[in-house]
C-alpha cells in the first residue's frame, strides 16, 4: 500500500508539471496563430514529414496526433493496468464510485451533445467530442487550487479520469475505423502477442520491445485503425506485479522512464499543434449560436458536471458505492466541474470527427469551443476548490484548537 501511494504521489506530481507545460503550449499556439506571424504557424503545422519506404506522408500536426499521442496513451494504458491490478480500481468497493462516475461523465455529455447538435453537419460523430476529461489539465488545476482539500479528492479524480480516458479510447476505436485491412490487423495482433510473451518470459531488453511497439503502431496505421490504440494495448499488456527479489515491476519502470517525456514533451507538442485556433469575430460570433459549438460547450460544461456528480450521488444514495473519506458532496461537485476540462482527447476527437466536414471551419469552431469551455471549467472549478479548501482548513484549525481530553 505504501508503494501504491508513493506511485500515486509521483504520478500526480508529474501530471501537475505536465499540465502547466500544456497550458503554456496551448497559450503559445493561440497567441502565435492570432499574431501577425500566424502564417508561419500554418506553414509549420502543414509541413509534411515523409518516410518514403513506409509510404508515410504525414504533416507535422498529424505526427503529433498519431505519433506523439501514442506515447500519452501508452502511459494511460500503464496507469490503467496498475490501477486495475494494484491500485484504487483493484478494490471493488473503492473502484465502484469512480467507475460509475466515469460512465455518467461519458454518457451524459454525449447525450446532451447529440440532442443539442442533432442534424448539424458533422454531429453524426461529433457528439463524441465532449466525452473525455483531460488528466494532466485537471490534475494541474487541482494541485494549484485544491491543495487544502483531502488527498482522497486527488485519488477520486485520477481514477475517474483514467476510466474516462479508457471509454474515450474505445469510442475512438469504434467511431473512427471505417474499414480494416485484416492482414495488417493480424500483424498488429502478432506484435501484441509477442509483447505479452516477452513479459511472461521476463525479458527486459528494449531491443525486443521497441521494434514490437513500432511495428504494432505501423500495422494499426496501415490497418485503418487509429494508431494511438497501439499505446493503450501495449500498456495494458505490461506486467505490474513485482516478482520476488524485483525492485520495480516493468510497468513502474516504464512509467518512471516515459511519463515525464509524455507529460513534458509529447502532450504539450500536440497541444501546440492542435490549439492554434484563429479567435476572430467570426469564431466568437458562432460559438454561442452554432449548434455544433453549442453541443460541445453544453456537453462538456453541463454534461460532464451533471453526469459525474449526478450519477455519483445516486450511486451513494442507493448504496452501490461509498463516498470517498473526508469528502462531502460540495467537494465532489467541485471535482465534477474539473471533469468538464476536456482538452487533449477532445481536441483529438474533434480532428478525427470533423476533418472531412466542409472547408475545415467546423474543426476550428469545435476546437475553439473545447478551449473556451475547458478554460471556463478550470476557472469555475478553481473558485469552488479554493472555497472548499478554506472550509477544510477552518475545520482542521478548529480541531487543533480543541483542548486534549
């Protein structure tokens, strides 16, 4: 248990720093694209980096979306596997609430987005844009403004966000796979099998795992399946339990090695390439009138908050789950608002869902809606957390002043 807590602390610390870098990268993209040098930003994102022998002709923006985010999803897969086997989700009683809350936080935004945007161009798959919570962003806001609320809040939010991301990944696999090249899919399956076998045989050499990972990514890309799913699959196949005499399990060792790269480089670079939205009068004029943007805004801000908090209250009320220690319903409401911060995965889904819609303006509008809503959720959540932090601190001070019996 001590090791699990130390791993959780390290994870939160890394994601907090990564969230701060993520915000800087997103702000840089917004300032750059809306500056007199905005043409340079467009040139950078559209620059093609080719690997002719592999017939890969991707722009730099696509490389960050399909390549660098695979590293992010690999870390998410490792964390999910650890949570399921030795972490919070391994205990059915403790796992029930964040799992139920995650389902509520996916279904409700999708339903609201579908109803609000029904009939709008691109909403046949665009309803999936507001379903994901950004782990790094949400944890960064929690760390900066919620330091005085109980530690169980961080555990709840992390567990919720991990399950939330898994559900979003499954949606990506289902919605954005139009046709599958079976031979390439079998090749990817062989790589997954080779990874699992190497883990079973306790092989530790990167000369085995790195080629398997690269081939699995390429095979899924050629099969027509979004290649970031390779990261999730390999993460889930990595061993998390310690062998006798082993200081670190492979999943822990890989997290220590790769998570700082993911949080400090891969995700911020994706944000830099994905967040460059021209915020002109036309975009702002459409944000609250266009059904696509309204579907995303209401799906994230209302859907996430209502879905996470509402289903959590029902689960606790009917005895299906237990409320985290030291947290009351107002704390959980503040955390539910943070769940409306949909950044990394929401931007990715917007790119995938709307890339073929019109002249590209739908993608820009959807990204603007995600950015504006995520900022609104972070500010609102911060205000609520600061207020709750003062309440918890006052309670601790009152207990400290009580005379010893």
